[in-house]
């Protein structure tokens, strides 16, 4: 009975530890800096980025739904993802609303560290309509 109980405790602890490392928080560097948070939804996830886009005080919030695929044939820990979402912000003292796309690749280390490179083009709707892309960003996140 003790062995079954200890085995059950060990299995629950292992599952909890594995699930505990499905979320991540960190920074994304590129055109400005973002505070980035990822929330796992089984095999896919949500990503939220709050950032300063440049040195003129422009600030924005992005919310993305990302589909995540395994790339372990390259090496264990590699994944790629694509997503869609929206962004709201203040740019040049105007409220801005955008529809976003997202594509990237990430590497998850055996320690709770994740590195990612991604590109997030967007189509701004408000205040004026135009397409824009900030370029590639480097994400460094702590997984928990």
C-alpha cells in the first residue's frame, strides 16, 4: 500500500511539475522592448505583449492566439508557431487598433529558459489604415 501511495504521489508531482513549465514570462527585444507573457492552452497558447515601441513614449498591448508545432527533428526543444490577434495602443498621441499576424521559432532549454525569434506584421485599422511590420524580435522568457 505504501508503494502504491508513494508511486501515486510521485506521478502527481511529476505531472504538476511538467504542467508548471507550460507558461512563460520575459522580454522581447526588437523595435523597442516588450514585457511578454505566454499562457498554455494544451497544445496551443495565448501570448500577451505590453511594450514601448520606441523612444517617443508610444505604448501598445498585443494579444495573440498561437498554434504551436513540434520541430524536434531539428533538435529536442525546438518548436515553431503561427498566430493571429489584435493590438491596441497609443501612437503619436492617437489611439491605435490593429489586426496582427505572427510567425516564429523557439527553443526550450532543459532549464526553465526559452529563446524565440518571431515576426508580427499588422494591419492598422484606427486612426488610419495601413500595413506595418516591426521586424524580427528576440524573446527571452522564464518558463514556469
